[in-house]
């Protein structure tokens, strides 16, 4: 569920980022060939290189930046600001929506596990570190002790990522929804 709506048309580059993301999500960075990318976007090589003169690395960086921006708006800011419990509830709701209740793998995780991970290490590390820190801050505001909040934030992120992998491996998307519910119960204050 998006908190902000915009009536502005996306730039041509921004308009193809969702298709690029899905190619990387399905095939990984290494497997995302130019032919797969052109088929998914409907753009020829010349048009792609006009939009992304840096080629596939620039495409991947732009896709990661787009994902990062979405999580910043929909997850990290609510976790960092205001009521901790409300921010945590928003995080679970937005996470479920973004990952389509376990039907969509974590593209940042795909990059983290792929052979090109070093090329994107800064973006990947920043995404997970900001999520962990924002969640720990919200947990502290919700009444958890500092050490407990730090451990719990790591457990929750590991639980979310693990549930995505398990749901995909088992071809049972309900695993993700059940895991989110258990994780949300775990953070409820005594």
C-alpha cells in the first residue's frame, strides 16, 4: 500500500525499471541477457543504451535504487519516525504487499547471493543495514531494551528473507504469510 501517490508520468528510464527488475529477479544479474532484457522491456538495444549508457551495470544500479527508494518511503521512514508500534505494523503490511505475500523474491537478496555481489555490495549492505537499524529503533521506541531490539531486528529480517526462500522452494506462498504473522506476534509488547 503506497503512502504517496503521484500524478506525474514516469520518465522513460523509470518506466522500464519494473520490467528490468523482474528480469533480474527471475534470472539474476548474471543470467539477465540483453535478449531477455529487450524482450521484457520491448526496447531495442539502441534505445536501452540511450536510456542506460552504462549498460547492464547501470540498469541494475537503477533498479536497486528504485527498490531502495520504495523501502525508504514505505518501510524505513515509518520505522524511524513516530510511534514504534505503528511503524512496525506498517513495516509488516508494506513488506507483505511488496513481496506479494511471498510470491515475489527479494531482488536485493538475489544480488547479495549472486556472483556479481561485490559490484553491488554497497547498495545491498546499505539496504539491509538501514532496515535493521530502523527496525531496532522502532523496537526500542515500542519498549524493547536496546540489546533485545538489536537481536530482534536481525531475527525479523532473517525470518522475512528465510520465509521468502522457503515459500519459493516449497512452492507454498502461505509459508510467507504465516511467518510474517509469527514475527509480528514476536514483537508485540508484553
